[in-house]
C-alpha cells in the first residue's frame, strides 16, 4: 500500500534537503521519490544527509515539470507553509495521512507535493492539487525545513497505515523475571492485602479501630486505581510483614547485614 505513495519535491535548491527527505521517507516506510527540476542532483550533500536511504535517491525519478511528476496520480496533496489567497480544501497532516492511506488502500496512486525552500509552491502548482495540507505550526514562524515537513507528512501517513493495518504503534516491554509478574492481582488477593494493611496500620498506631475515619475506604480507592501486578503485590506484602515485625518489637535487622 505504501508503494502507491510518491513524494514529489518541486524545485529543491539544497541537495541536503533531498537527502534529508529521503531519510525521513525511508524511516516511515515510503520509497518513491520524484524530483521536479532540482537545482543540484545527484549531489554529495544529498547522499550525506540520506545516510542509509541512498537507495531512495538512486531510484528517484527526476522530471522537468510538476505535470510530469503527477502522471498517473489519482489524489494529489499539496503542502503549504502559509495561507493562500484562493480558498482550497484544506487538511491537517493527520487528516491527510488518513485520506492518503484510505485511497492507497484502494489501489489508487497518491502524490504528496512539497515546494521550494524559498518560495514554496506557486499558485498554479497548488491549483493542480486536490487538497492543500498545512502543518499547524507557530503562525509567527510557520515555515518548516523542507525535510522536516516531509517527515511530518510521512509520519502521519505511517501512523494511519499502522492503524489501518492493525499493527501496534508501540513496543510493549514486560518484566522478564516471571511471565506472570505483570498479571494483575486477583480480587481475593487484594482482600488479603487489605486485611494485612489494616492490621499493620493498627499495629503501628496509624489506624484507630474505634475511629477509623474511612481510612480503609480511602486506601482501597487509592490501591484500586493502581492496577497492582502480582510482583508489586509481593513487594507490598513484604513491606507490611517487615513493618509488623518491627511494631511487635522484633529487633530491626537491615537486609544487607
Ligand atoms: N517561504 C516558503 C516556505 C517554503 S518551506 C513559503 O512561504 O511557502 C518548503 C516547503 O516545506 C513548503 O513548500 C512546503 O512544502 C513545506 N512546508 C514547510 N512548512 C510547512 C507547513 N507549516 N505546512 C505544510 N508544509 C510546509
């Protein structure tokens, strides 16, 4: 699906930005780069900034006009750093990502078009686009570096693609000590814990059984919010046991002695 998406850079002056854009694309799983009349390409600065995404540069298509770059494209998104005079259907990058993935998923060809570092896209070029996409940046400093803008759009495209594909967006890390250590404590164990906690609080004089002042209810509410795992519960129970030993006059012994 991502192979249906092409990134089009129009009239790029700095070859370093082409390399930066290639890297941003490859990080997000995009691979098709089209360059419209770049000032310098191929160029060492492009290779240097691509750092590992050189295959995207090698396979980049260089054309003379935006029209040529858009041949075969069914949906064209033109990015712009500022408001233009002519009102046009406008999307934010998240909406653009969702629409891009929806159409790419139907086998359509999508083009994400980016403008010149100093002048952006011309009005004529913008009018060739179905939608305009504006990254909602600081209005007093709205223009992102070209490769950074490519990164934002590529990232939103990837997030939409991962969601559409049912893939996780985060790497879950579990405690490795025991496969069951992250399992939540069962209610009956919670009840044993509350009994243990209550008797400990009485032992140390924190809870007066004559005047309980809803203390246990408050503690239940607090621990209930905490999603306590089995390994965390054994720590809490251990603390209570040691606390009771001290409260009952057993000599205090540091664990490391
Ligand atoms: N002075 C130019 C800035 C161009 S920045 C102008 O005012 O248009 C180079 C390219 O990066 C832009 O053409 C656009 O493709 C992209 N870009 C930079 N900032 C952006 C933003 N806030 N939203 C969308 N695209 C942006």
